[in-house]
């Protein structure tokens, strides 16, 4: 009677393997080229922080439409000044927001003072991990890479800032030239926290690292994961460009026709379909230039 369970296990394993094969980079590239690509949700991770991960940047305020239903002027409400709003907050949050404002103004050292003061005066604050992240980013911007890595490593694994700390640890190690450590951090983020706002950025940076190291297959896999699972995020244009570069430059996967078609699809999404992330992409002119170079070099005989 043990034969049946074993047979079922084999069938399930085979089915799972076939499903993974269908979702592989080659299949995704084929669906992109023939226009049948469908967006999917990323595979579930095996770890979640104990609270929602906070945005790494403050979210811009959304303007509300004017209310002109009655034709009369709406009453103007006296709004408190920014300073008054800030003073109404708890003291630890005031330090955090003041530091962020200074950071966004390019005043990194004064911001550093505020974040350090927050951690010193309020060690039990809910904002200490955020302060550590901002301190790490200041060190990163100032080129103090070892100090940045040290700060990012202080965020515990069960905190909401932990996934972001993995990304910035990977980015910092990459800038430092330690690509093996960078890959380790980025893979950990993308695998354990696939729904995080930086998961697609992790795949993009991974793809860039792999392409630079001559690992075209892994670079292509990273790019196609963004296309498949994160098509509505702002890294989507970068993913298409990365795919084009893999087919254009990688020695093992070099396929000029595929590179050409990827670039053409990019331009169509920007110029004809006017998809925002492509139409407003800073890569658009570069893609058009690369496409012209390919066509002038390899497709001269076409009408």
C-alpha cells in the first residue's frame, strides 16, 4: 500500500517541476515577444516582519480635486504651519521628521545629529530602527561604506525595517566591490519578502551585478521576474532594458534579433501605448539610440 503515496508524491513533484519550467525566463521572454505576457503575484515568501514595512521615503501628498458642487467658495480653514504641526508630535517623532527634512535638503551632517539624538535620548522608541536606516543612508551618500553597512546590520530580523536594511546592505556592498555579499543580501530580500516595495529593486540590482559578471542567464532571470511579478512598479522599464542588454552583450545568450525586438517593444509601450513608466522613462532615448545602432550594424539590408 506504500506504492500509491509514493506515486502521488512523484506526480506532484513532476507537476511542480513542469510548472516551474513554464514560468522560467525563456518562457517569460517568449511571452513578452509574442505579446502574451500576463502579470502574476510574486511567490509567497517564507518570512514576514512583525509589523508592516515602512516606506523608505516619505510618500508625496496627493492633491484632492476642488469641490465646486454648490458654486460657492468653500470656507478657508486655517491650517497650522509646518512648524506647528511638527511641535504637536511626540519628541522622538519630531527628531525623526526633522532629520528626514534635513536629509532631503541635502544637510546630511545636521540630519545625522538628529537621528543620533533620537537613538540616544529615546532608546525604546518605535523610531530607533528608522533612525538607524537613515544614519546608514547618510554614511552611504557620504561614501562611508563600512559605517553604512554597520548601521544597516543593527536592524533586528523581526522589525519592519529589516527588508529595507537587506536592500541597502546589498547596495552598499555592491558599491564597495563585495559582490558576493551584495548578492547574498539581495537574494535574501527577494526570496523572503517578495511583496516588499524594494523586492523588485533587489532583482534589478541583482540583474545588473550578474550582467556585469558575465552571468547572462541569471541576469535574464532577474529581469524576467520583474516583468512577470512587478509589472506595475517603476522598475519595469529598467527590466526591459536589462533584458535587451543581456541579448545584446552577453556572450552565451547573445541574440541581436531578440535585443532588437525587446527595444522595439519598449519604444512601442512609450510612444504608441503611452504607458507611464515607459513614456516617462529616462532610459527611452538610450533605448532608441541602442536600437538605431543595432539596426545600422546588423539589419542594413532591410527596407
